[in-house]
C-alpha cells in the first residue's frame, strides 16, 4: 500500500472538501482517506485535488483525429494529450463515417483497453444516423440509416462502454430499444426532431443529449424541440460545452436552473488541436482554422473545440458561477453515472480508482494520476 498526502488546499470528496487529506492506495484503488496530512505531504498552495475528469466526447488530441487514426497508437496519443489537463478517462469519438471506419474504431478501442492504454474506457460513435438539417460540420455524404449491418456492428459485445449519438427522427423506437438492450448509451444529437419525437426516444431508452443546444431543434414557445424535451426531462444526462463559443453563458445558466444539476456533464468536444503545437487541422477533407480557442470551417461552421476538461471546469466556475466542487461533479461524477461506472470512477472515495486531477488555485492543470500513477 502507498500513501498520497496533500496539504494547504482543497481535496474534493463526496462528504466534504478537505484542506488536508491522505489517500491510502492499494492495487490502484483508494482503500482509506484520512482528513490529515503526512509530514511529507504535497503542498497544494491553495490548489485543488478533484476526481479525475471523464470526457465522453473526445474527437482527437495531440495532433491526432480519431477518424483518421483508428488505431491503438492513435488512441494512446489522444488519451495522453488529454491527461495533461486532468482527464483520466475518455470516450474517443468518431464523427460520422463509413461502417468500415466505425468497425476499425470499435476494434481499436477494444485493443487499447486490452493493452491497458491509460484513459481509454470506451467509444462514442457520433453519427452517421443524424439529420442533414442539423449536420453541423459532419459530412452528409457519410450519413446512412440504422440498417441491420450498422445495428449489428454497434450492438456487438465490447470491452468498454459504447455511446451512440443519433437523430431520433431517423430511427424507430424499437431500434433505440435494441441498442439500449445491448448496453449502448443512446444520446440525441444533430437532430431536427420535434418535442414529441424526442420525448418518445427518451421513453424508448435514450439516456442523454449530445452537446445541449448545439445542432438540435431549439426551444421555441410553441415548438419546444429537442432542447425543450431535454430541459423537461429530469432523468437524461446533457453534455454541455463551456467554451464561450458553442453556447451563450446565459443559456447554460438558465439550463442549469431548469433541471437537476447532477444530470449535466462537461464535455470538451475536443479536436486534434488540444495538446498540439500545430492548431489548424483537416477534417474529412475540410481545412479547419483554430484561432483564439475557436475551431471553424471555411464557411464559419463550428468544428468541435480547442477546449480541454480543465478549461471546461474553469469555465463552469468563471462563466457559469458554479462552485469548484459542483464543477468537479459535472466533470467526473455525472459522466461516471451516465456511463454506469459510479462504482469505480467519478469521486474520491474508498473503493474508487485512484484517479485524480491536481489544479492550481485558479483551476489550471498541475498534475494527473491514473490508478495512483502520475501520467502528467
């Protein structure tokens, strides 16, 4: 067993935020927590120790786009890039693509988990069963129906979690139920569905909404749309991108007051530029320019983000007015619950994996540990 001790800061545990704490760790898990520091404790200098961040939407990082490099090496590069910013678990995300690329991505994630690549816990397949009307930066030439071939591919047994974003107007309730029965987390996104269709999808088993407000039918007073259906639903988890570009801060503050706060998740929607010196990149043949943290195509369409999870936590505090402890919950506890991993991830508590992020007093990344091992 080893001990990891902290002093002069804020250690976020489910029961309290401690100024001093010592974790006793065995086999990569926390076996005891003491509200006192050892003599050789790490001085946080007013900083924070938070549960490791879990990002359910990671398109790329470290100069690698998952669609372009659906390999174990590509996944290792992406996960390592995000670990620098407190992310201890990722759902590498495929933007709408062909069944061949989706199959390669699924197999690569299985192989990465088998190989023990730190930080890879599953896959997020965003599209290709989405709406042309709400395509965003996705290529409509790659869109397709949820036919038997694709359904079989998505529902095959996997080593990690599988998350799928789809437009409910393009599938049946029975297809959603089939995905859910196979353990797939179904989210609504890139959709022009009306309120009734979105609500029916939730009733069929869909449990989340991908980047709330973006690429979906808006809330209008006589047509509540997908946004209205999400805000009217107290059970579904909603991913939010807090970067100042995707959604106005006021809209997010209103959303947080409209439904249970613990059903929101911070996501990065990160592109290859995160953790890379070269910011501009190419997405499925389209040049993407990155300026001031904003990723845009030639026509001005947002193309993911240059956001990391430490930045998302910082934004939740400075932009949305959340307490740091609440922001930590949105970055770790909520996504763990959404993925059905609360028994091992998402909090700093006895029995949990020894995954944590160290942040400075102003919430900038200062160290990341996965399974009690430093990775950044």
